[in-house]
C-alpha cells in the first residue's frame, strides 16, 4: 500500500474545534479526524443484532445493575 501525505488548509475556527476535541496534548489532528470518521460510520448488521438482543435481555430482566453486582460480590 502506498501512503501519500498531503497538506490541507483549514480555518482557524476549525483548528480551534479540533484542539477542543483532543483527548491528550500530543494527539494529532489526523487521529482526531479518524475518530470523527469512525463516529459517523454506520453500525454493522451484526452490531445491530447484538444491540437488539441486549435490549430484549434488559426488557426480560436478564441483567443486573452495577449495585446488584457490588452487593453480590460484597464490595
């Protein structure tokens, strides 16, 4: 795979918004942009099925709250 580096121009306003999204000081703008792209991707069909299955399990009472688990583990 050939990697090509390019330079893009962005406004100062956009740079400020990218800075706000940094999770740590040395995070690159490229990393921030990749994260934003990932956030906008469509969920896979498998993920959608898992979410639906989880919702059903919650409705059927097949889950426990964090407080219930803590009590069970005597934490």
